[in-house]
C-alpha cells in the first residue's frame, strides 16, 4: 500500500472523527512524493504580512507574543508552537502551545462564525517546553513536553476544566500525538536522534488515565512490516523508554504526526523525511524524503509539523528551509503552498484547519526578531480544496 492509499477525505486535525467528513479510498500510486505543480498554483508576491500565497488567498495576523489578542485583555504567549482547531457552537477555537522552558503551557483563541476573535485565555500553565501535541476525538488537547522525561498533558480547549497530567502515556521527549478512533489508540513521536514511535492503548477509550504504552518494532530499512511491543516501564526510569525493547525502530528526530483513516504520517527532522504507516497492512514506507527528490532541488526541507485537509492533501510546515508550508497531494506531488519572507531565524509551527476547512492557522515561532518573544500567529483564508 503506497502514498495514495490513504483516504482522500481525510479530516482536518489528528482525528479522523474530528468533524465528520465523508471519506473515500484512493488507488495506489508511486511513493515517495516528487516536486510538481501544486493544486493552488504559483506563489505570488509577499503581502503586507510578508507571506507569499497563491492567487485567491489572503492572510491576517491573529496574535503576537507579548501583545493583547485582538480586543481581548489576554496577552499571547511566547514561542507559539503546535496547535489544533475545535468546533465551538457556530464558531471555533484555535489552541496553541508555548515552547518555552520553564512555564510553557498552552493558550486558546475563540472565534465566532464570521471569524472575529471573541476571546483568548490560558488552558495550561506551569509546564515545560510544550512543543507539539494533538487533538482527541472527545475534544481535548494533548500538549506534549519536549524535554527529557517529559509528560503529556490533557487540556480543555474550552477553558472549563483544569488540565491533567497523563503519566501513563510515558515519560520521554514528547513531540506530537495523533488519535486513532478505529483502533482506539494514540500515536506519539519522540524528538531524539535515536527516538522511537509509540502508541498508547487506553484501558478505556475516552480516558487517558490508564493504559499500555507500546513501541513500534521493525527492521532498519525504509520500508517493511512492523509490530508493536509493550514498553515495560513507561516512566522511563531507570532505563529510557526507547531503550527498553529490543528491535524498536529508530527515527531521527520525530516531529509532527497526523492520522486519517488507517494511515499515520509522521515527520523526522534529522533526515527530512515523512513516514507513512499503513495500519490495515501493518507496513511502513517513505511518503517523502528530500534526498530522493529527482530532477531538481527539494521543495520541502526542515520538515516539522504536519496536518491534513478535507481533500486528503497533507500540509507540512518547515523548521528553517525557506519557511514554507508545503502541500503533498494524494497524487504524490509536493509543492510550496505558502512562504513567510523576512523571518529566516524562525520556524513555522502549529498548522491546523478551522472546522469548515476554509481557514488555515499557523505560527512563526520567533517572527521577524528571531526571539521567542517575537512569535506571530496567522490565519490564511481562501479556496482550499474540499
């Protein structure tokens, strides 16, 4: 099963049940993805926000680190990172992590049905270097600490319930999470040069208070079959989780993670790869590798966060590179979708679509200043493919 084997109707976010889109299965085609003409056309000149976009798309700034969000009294956090959107009545909420240590945490911005900012608030505090994470099918945000023996925290994007630490999900250098409502598990990436890919099997679906942490076991090749093995001591002490199971497959700097109908995609920054797990067949392969690009330079480098759209397109953000968000289509074509100019000392984080799929949110973690206090969170609106 290859790249186009994922279901083209993949929903926005990390859960295939997130917003209830209709799904359909594509046919197999060649992998990994290669450069080509993207579905949205060439990038235009930089707009007033310094963002190059295809025709028909516009950008706006939603929040800046250290400044009040819109007309609210809430000050946006430093170093905005991983994010996700949640439906909220006729509007929606965008959640964003803060990758600083100490204090970290996560904040939320609330929008009404027209996209107007109506509120902003804190949903997680007093944690460490919250990098990426993922949403759950029961509408909570999993915020992951990217530190040695870090935790996953489950936070309420609506700001009603207090965040809860989830130690059963393992203590390691967490990066991203993606929920699989079919197998009732959560996949977890590890940001280590010799890291692993994990899945957490809750004792009861809908609760992350108890369960079993497992690690992917496979050969050293870039494709093949895999199995899962239990991690004996998820607390990572005295032996770190990645060294507890013989045959655990190593990945060079696990980053973003996205699930859509029997497929998991996750990125590794150390080798600029996008990996694909075909869960129905228990096989894995490369969906993209910049070193395997033929006929020209690689359009996507510094691979980081990844999300998906209702059309089945994947959107991969760059940490460095040319500060692009690139699109990878079901036809295995990779092309720039947008480019942030004048911010070479930053990285793009937290891409996530609004529930209706018409708006894409993301952040430049260090903005034009190159400092964590210079973060900028954006929204792009336009004719995204349905």
